């Protein structure tokens, strides 16, 4: 769970989940980041969906992971409603990923808190995600780039805010993110076959 109350959003890759063409805009942003992170040699893509089903507002990542499991059954997906990746097991999950894959392309997905007018926005940004900052947790930064969804207001009583976030909002945002990832992944796999040498 991030805290994004500050105005450091890259607006080029920040879209409200209800706006027209949200799927294609977010998919385009994800696809662009994948190509930028893996321009000449393909890398195994790992989707790290962070959060817990014990707090509605923090269930965005697990919901995305569960949806991705059905859309991409052969995908490398960590974190879902059945087996969430959260503060207690993030470090061991990262150790498992590092021991299993060589130089993977890690895409982190997590919920965030922010300003009231930012609720419902989905952000795609280059760089590592620092999960747990909204709840003052010291967790390792993860990801080559990340996708975050602003699910509620940050700045005060964050744990209570997460517990009182509407599931309908989080579910709809997770659905948009998962479908956008699926489309971006589909187009990247097509691009790899046509332009890149296979992974050894």
C-alpha cells in the first residue's frame, strides 16, 4: 500500500478507470514500459500483486492476481486472493523469484492512498514500488516498474481508511488493470515472436 498524496504523478500514464478508452490507454502505458525495460533481449515477466484480502482497500493486488490467473494461466503471477503477497512474506517471495528466474522483468501491482480528487486513478510508473509506506512499514522496494491504483484518501488513520474502502471500487479498478495487463502481455508476446530471439 502506497501513499501518493504528493503531486508527483506522471500524468502521461495516469488515467481514471472510468474514463473513455481506459483499457487501451493503460495497456499502452504498460506495453511501452515493457518494451523500454526489455528492448533487445526478451526477459521473463513476473507480475507481483501485493496486498491482502483482510482489508478491502488493500485487496487491489490480490484481486488483480486472481483475475490474471484466469486470463493468463501460464503467466508468472505472484499474489492472489488465495495466496496473497503482503508485508509478512514479501521478502521471502522476492528471494524465491530471484532464485527461480535470471534477470526477470518484475512488474509490481499495489493499491495506494492519495488526494480525494485522485481516487479511481490508475498509475503506471517507471522505477521500483515501495510498498507499505502508507502504513509506515519498512519493506523492500520492488519492480522494474509498477502499477498502482488510488483506492481512497491518505494522510490520516490509514488502516481504518483501508478497512472502509468500497469493494465495488477496488473490484472494478482491479478488473481494468488485469485486462490491461493481459492485452499488453499479448501484444508483447506477439512482438517477441516477430522481433526478438527466444529466451535461453
